[in-house]
């Protein structure tokens, strides 16, 4: 199976403001996790985050928004990345084909809501910010910036949101519903997110260490990334260069707990199993696994067990988590890691799982810890969300 063509990508994260900058950071071990600068919070000196260093004012200027705009930070970084993707795909007429946008977010415009919450009813000027709280407003704003007239929808399934956006986009193209879909996700940091994860007691006070026996928890991050998916008809008509293909996908929900994954990784196992069925690939044909790897005690144990179940008596391929570079970017995680997966295929590299020292005592799984060159045809990327929503994507080299 050929899969659905990827013809363009755009990204902004704590390790770079473009696809090229992100790739350079990944291969040169430039991490984006640091102390909080943009948000006034009592936790600033206690935790580290993967923060985009551009301020809201800088984003307003770069997007050429009017001073009276009501864009949340989530919408701004989303528009920033989506515009990059459209340009990279060489799209000059956005509505030329049946084109849709599937955008993922978990926090939506929470940054604006918490900023103006107590003042909404005192100052009529601020009422315009109420509407930007909604997750759907983010997608609408991005579509507006792109001039898109077609289908626009939002997916919010916690940390697997963007994987489900990519999956839905691929299915819409394969079933002939759309010719082109802009897919991805965006989430900005907010006090709400920081306080929420602090309450769950899964934040690390140090750099995150996925799959390490002494892992303490995750570092939150913010990012946005979008990919352009196009049908083979469009690729042929416009003689498009295909960066890679979405060849497999699957999602499952183990419904084990509101926030925790099941100890045996039931949802993760089923999602991977479905992705292999759709792709027609065997697990042994995967050259690199970009694991969800949040560095929480629960996730890494659950994901590791799911991988061992999928591979049974076979050796688990080279794997690593890129979250030590960027932090966990929630609804954007699967989108930025989709970009990284495509870059791994294009450049035949496996990124290092930074900060790893001690193998986990529960099983014999060790991530790749240094940059490795290797011929890569197929990459499997995992993303798991709260509520047990597990999603897997498989990206393959274009023929």
C-alpha cells in the first residue's frame, strides 16, 4: 500500500521556528527545555518547560495581525506553522482542490481566558476574548489566515489529538472525500496546564529522562506543526514532490483510567496492531520507533510492555523519545513528531533519547542514546492521551 502523500510541513517549537531549525537542533543536541520566561507563575523556578521564545507581540507582528485582534497564543503559533506548511507544499491557490483543515488542540485559548477572566464583566472591550477560549476558534482562526473555504474541524483527544487529526485526514483522502487536507496540532503553554499537571504530580523538576529507571516525570512544552496531505491525483496533476507517506494508522482506547495508561499497554498494543494491519507491514519492517516516551513512571512502563507484546520474540527496533528536546507539547506532540519522523526518513537518521542513564528494571529495553545513521524506510510514531486514547501512525519513504 502506497499510503497518502505528504507534500509540505511547517513547525514552530522550543527548538526552532522552522522545519530546518528543528532538524538542526535534533542532530546537534540543542534542547529547548529551560526555565519559564513568558508566563508569570510561582512555579517559574521549580519546573522546566519547552517554551517558544517568541513573545505574543512578536507573533502578532510576524503574522501581521491588527492591534485589536483576539488571537490566542495557541492560534498564533498554529497559524505560523500552518502557513509554513502551505508555502512548503507550493500551494498558491488554497481552494483550488477540495481542501480541508483538521486542527488539534487541548488547551485552546486558555492563555487568554486566564489573563482576562476577572475583567470580562468590568470592561466591555475584553468580551471579544471570550470567544477565543473555544478549541474550535483556533481552527477557525487558522483557516481564516490561510483563506480556506473548505471543511474545518477540531480534534481534542488530549495528547493523541494531532495523531487523530493526521489519521482522519488520511482517511478522508483515501475515501475520496477530500483532495488535500492540512493536518496537525497546536498548544501553547498556560498556567492552567502547568497547574493541572503539577496537581497530577507528574512534572519533573529536572530534565525529563524517558525510559530511564530514575525518571521523575515530564517537562511540559508548547509547539505547533502541520502537514499537507494530498491525493495521488493532485500529486500527479501538479507534479508534486512527495516527502513521505502516511502508510498506516490505528487508534484504540483501553478506558483504563482518567489519566493513566493500563499497566500492560492494552490501548497502545491495539493501536499499533491496527496500524500494522492498515499498512500491510510487519513489525520487523519498522526501522525506527518515535515512542511517546513522556518520562512518567506510568507511560514508559505501559508503552514498553506494549512494544514487547507487539514484537513478541523479535528484537524491538531502534527507538527514542524526542521529548527531552521539546518537552511534552500535548495536542501538538504527534504533529511535531510526525515532522521529525518524516525528517528521519528523508535524512536516514535516528535521534538520540537524551538524558538516558539507567535501564528500567521491569524489562530489557534501551533507547538509542546517540545520533545514528541508518537506512530508514518506515517509522512508527506513538501518541497516547489521557483517558486511554492511544494512537499510532506509520510513515514510509515515498517510492
